[in-house]
């Protein structure tokens, strides 16, 4: 009886692990799934940056309007005026808020009582078709 138990145990030990082929198959499947996830996520980065830049432009528009209300309808000359605070009150915007999602400063142009805020967009060059504006 002891010999049978021993041979049964040896057979069980041989079958209890994974083979190299099984492990390689699992690694290949995980690699294929990871490649699919990376491919699906690659286009979302640019879309997220565009959405964030549009939200920043809206925030700057509101800060310009508040500035105008506080200064008898006068618009700021530059966006940096919106970040300057006083001893009593902080600025309307934080200093980093005058850059788009790519780190490029927004362009601020005013004509009379109207103003235009422009981001250079993903390519970083103003005046191209990927510019984002209000």
C-alpha cells in the first residue's frame, strides 16, 4: 500500500503546476489585451486636453467679465492683470490658469468692449486650424 500512495503522490505532483506553453499563452493573451487598451486610450489624451482648454477659456472669460465689473467696464490689457492680487484680495485667476493644457500661454486680444481668448491648440502654433477660441 505504501508504494501505491507514493506513486499516486508523484503523479499528482507532476500534474499540479502549469506547463511553460500554458504560461506563454497567458502572457501572449495579456499582451494582446494591453495593446488594445493602449490603442483605445491614445486618442483620448488629445480630446481631454481640448476639453480642459475650452473650460479654461470659459473660466478666463468669466474672470475678464468680473474684472470689467470691478473697473467700471474697462477690460484688462493683459491676462496677467487677472492674476495680480492685492493685499486684501487674491487675483481672479491663479498664475498657471493663463496657460492652455499644453503649457502655451493664451492669446488675449481686445477690440473695444469685446475680447478674444485663443489657445494655439495641440500644435502650439497660433493661426492654424486647430486653434481653440471663445
